[in-house]
C-alpha cells in the first residue's frame, strides 16, 4: 500500500494486460483520463470498499491534482468519500 504524505504525485507503471477493470473513457480537461475502473457492486456496512482506478496522463502534468472518490447511494446522495 502506498501512503504518500509529501503531496507529490507518485507515478506507477503497470502492464494493464491482465486487469479485470471495466473500460472507461473520461477526460478531465485534457490533463488526465480515467481509462478503467473496478468496484464491488455491494459491500457490508462499515467494511472497507476497494476501488481500483486506471489513469492515463496524455501530457506532462503541470499542476497539483487532488483526487476525490465519492460513493453514492441509489438516490445520488454521498454516503462515503475519500479526499486524498
């Protein structure tokens, strides 16, 4: 597990050939692209929820980025969040 505290972006290179991620094509202002994701369809209340995201940077990143993951219920209300 990586737990950076310096505020610097950590780049990991990984061969995504065997991943069981769902394809995605979401562009964030040309700075980052979400190209894949995985999350369970259900989780026990209070249990950790493991979410996997695959990102692509089409060009060098020239500013600080702060990812946020929100978990929404069926009505679209935020029930959990991770702001790193």
